[in-house]
């Protein structure tokens, strides 16, 4: 086992940050979770799992510095869907500056796959602005850049369709897209914390699988035990909901993520990367039988 780390985890009461906290705790590391809701149910679950809970906000530099006392590593992530892209960038820069002031020895920032490729997608660009700022701070850092989550198949906007036998996505049925399991993001970040100086200054696009929507539907059918059909959502309909999302799906269709899945499996075997079929097999599909 590598040296035990003490990691400040932001977003720890959410999906990705929660996976990071869980992976670190399972590997024997100490976790301090920064949350705006220290008395919330998610924070209580983290505390019962062994994390130390600290109240704070990414936009409040003093609270980040205070939470970072005695910490040697920090996992930083933003949420453009909740905060908006401009605010995500602002908070990310404030928190990164606070990490430098606090003397954090390793800052791990969660961006998004190919954000460094001038995609023009607003919530990719907002994260890349934080990446560039971090790179200029003169502190040890690593960028973890996940692709689309496998869990999007069971997100609130998807689950109703699955109950009706439909897996819907705004791409042609044969257009492949790279995916990653949230649990693998957590384990990968834990691996970065453990490898430390060996990953300083590096950027990793991370994915566990790449497959088309119709193939995802076939796998879901097998895992759930009922027919699931693929349905293409028209880009025009997506654009009515979100211009940001529409631009992203157009980029998926035109270019798409470029993570080197084979190299990730070779270089980070401890992650135990999930393919989409692995993830679907392990998921608790009784959620489909519960009342919405």
C-alpha cells in the first residue's frame, strides 16, 4: 500500500465527488469532505463511512483554506449544471488559488474529456479555463478528464424512458460514444493521489468503453431482462432544452471523445475498468419497479 494521503474532496455529497471519497476511504486514506450542507443526509452518510465533514463553499476562499488545513491532496470539481458555466469557472479559480495559499501538495482537478481541444461547448470551455489557471499557479497538479457517465442511462431525465422500454440519446443509433462508470472515476482519482509525483503536470482523458446507442440498448435489454429499444432524440428538440447540450451532442456526432481506453487499462490496472456491460450487470435495476 502506498503512503496514506489526507485528501480534501469537494463535491463529496454528489455523484462524482462521492465516488472519489468512497474510493479513497476504501483504500485507507483520510478524507475531509467540503460541503455547503454539513447537516444534510449525504454528509451524514459520508461521516458514518469515516469522512470528516467541513462546511464550506468553493466561492468562499476562506472556507476552502480552513478546510485544507493539514491536508496534503485536494480533489476539486465544479458543477456547471448547478452553478452555470461562468460561475463554475469563477469558483474553480477561487478554490484553486485557495489550495495554493493553503500549501496543498497535489491538486487533482476534474475537468471533462477533450476540454483542451477547443470544442466550443460552454461547459467544456468553463472547465478548461480552470485547467489553464491551475497550470499557471506553479503548484503540483493533475487533470482527470472523464467522458460521459454510464450512469446517464439511469439519470432522472432517462429513467422514465427506460420504464417504458426506451433508451433515448441525441445521437444516431450507430454513432459510438465513449463512456465511463462513476465508480471508476473515483478509483482513478484515488490512483492519482497515490501515484502523486509520477502524475504531476499530466492530463488524463478517462473512459472505460466506447459503443453506439443501439448497442447500449441491447446490453440494457439483457441486463434488465426486458426489451429496451434505442430512440434518437432530434437535435432540435435537445436545443429547445439546452443550447449547451445541443452543441455537445453535435460535437459527439462530428468528433467525439478521444480517450485511449487500451492505454488506461494497461497503465492503471488497479482501477478495474468497467465496460458498459459490466456496469449494467452490476446495477440494481429494481429502481425501475419503484414509483417515480
